[in-house]
């Protein structure tokens, strides 16, 4: 029996190379070794303001992009969160088993509330309970995510353990899967903050569907420093971030990279990153255009994913409901 992997991504705008390196690329590389369920978490997306029509488009765009990146429907189930009612339903039961104090410690809520003071809603606060529900419904073994989701995963594990102890065995305790490389890609404009797809700053992020010209322009403008050597030094945040991006895309070792740029300037580094990123994204972009224009295929894949997910989710939800005494 293969172990089960579950992960999700919000359809909030364009996907960045941070999302790709921290999450999607790992999902693709892992998929042959596991039983996989991937989810476009559109219900999480409405914790921040969304235009309804655009949200709907972005949800399908995201599904198509995941397929274009290499999620293979023969190996992985892909579905849309809002299509399975057990997600919010189990989240309610979990809510009643999460102490306020534990939820109040979540740093993502604090960050997002600070960035968006006009829309601090209850859903945004409760976001981790819905995420715990996503994971626990599927009796998940492993959750591949970026570094920023570690705390949410810890909350999911805690609530599962508490529930099993208080009501009887119901949930598998999930483990996070955070790869060392690419777990935290930083903004190109500001290498002290995480590259985020909802940032409005220009030249902050490279998006998977950016044209070669946009990619070149953004890397050219990327923050570096006034030193001359090109070496992996985490203290030199801008250059380090660029080197880490280059390391993953080029598949070269750190020694090879430092050798390649010995006595060279940032201009060459930026040109080489641009080349390798453009080259990697080109086939993804081509595949995306093909899949996005074939609505029938996309809906078929999503439907198939939903059916598989639904049967697992319903079983877990029914069990949880019975254990707490709900009819
Ligand atoms: P938003 O800015 O809308 O909050 P986001 O860019 O943080 O979105 P999510 O949909 O929340 O993206 O995350 C999807 C996946 O991508 C998660 O596993 C997350 O950990 C990972 N991820 C997001 N940003 C980065 C990053 N800069 N580096 C590495 N992984 C990331
Ligand atoms: N919170 C995650 C997205 C997400 C998720 C999940 C990831 C929602 N549900 C379940 C893994 C498993 C994020 O913002 N990156």
C-alpha cells in the first residue's frame, strides 16, 4: 500500500515560482511514489476579497496550470475544494475542539490581518481549521508544503491527536513534507519577505505564465548588494535568493555555481537565471494553453478527482460525526 499525499493551493491570482519550487514541483516529483490527492482550495481564497467571476476563472486556471506543470491524472486525483461539502462540515467539528489560544498563535493570520486591515474576517482567523479539515478528511500520511505552512500543519496534528484521544480513533496524524531546497523563495524586490502571489508590488515575483521579456526585466531589477563576489551567503539575502533559484532551476551544485560565477558580475548571474527559468517555463506555458482551451478534458479530470475524493471524505466525516454524537 502506498502512503497518501494531500496538498492544496489557493486560486488567488497568478502562480509564482515560489509556489512552484516550494510546492507544485515537489508534488509532481513525488507523485509516482505515493497515492496523491491535490486540491484547489477556493474556499480558503474567499478569506480575502475576491471578485466572484474572477475567482471562478482562477479556480479553473489553477487546475489547468497544475496539470500543465505535470500533475498526472493517472497518478493523482485533482479536485476543487468547494465541491465537497465535508470540508466545511468537518471544519465545524474541529472548530469546537481547537482552543482559542492555539488559533491565536498563528502567524499567517497576524501577517494577513496586518496587510489587509480592512477585511479581518472570522474566516481568515479560522483558515487553519478548514486546512486541518482538508488534510484529516483524507487520512493523509504526508503533506508537501512550503515552510510557511509548518505552523498550520502542527495545528492540524494537534487537533487530530486531541480528537482521537477524546472521542476515539478517527484521524491519521499527518506529517509535513518540506524540502530543504525551495521551501522559502523570497521576493525579488524585497528579499526579506516571502515571494507571494497576492503581493501587488511590481517586480516582486516571477509568475509561471510571465513572458520571457517580463522574466528578463524582473530579474534585471532584482535586489542585490554592493559586494562583488558571487557566493552562497545567507546573510546577503538578495544574492542568496537568486542563487537558490538558480540552483534549483539549473540543477547544478553550489560548488559548480560558485565556480561558474567566479570573477563575474551580477549581470551574468541575472542573464543565466533568466535563460534557465525561461527555458523551464516554456513547455509549461505551452501545455497550459492547450489544457486551458480544452474545457471538456479539464472538467473530466476534475470530476474524476472529485469522485475519488468524495468517497474518502464522506467516510471520514461520517465517522467523526458519529463519534461526537451528531445525527
Ligand atoms: P497568497 O499570497 O495568496 O497568500 P501564496 O503565494 O502564499 O498565496 P498559497 O496558495 O498560500 O500561496 O500556497 C501554495 C503553496 O505554495 C503552499 O504549499 C506554500 O507553502 C507554497 N509557497 C507559497 N509561497 C512560497 C514561497 N515564497 N516559497 C516557497 N513556497 C511557497
Ligand atoms: N494553507 C495553504 C493552502 C492549503 C493547504 C491545505 C495546503 C489549504 N489547505 C491542505 C496543504 C494541505 C497555503 O496557504 N499555502
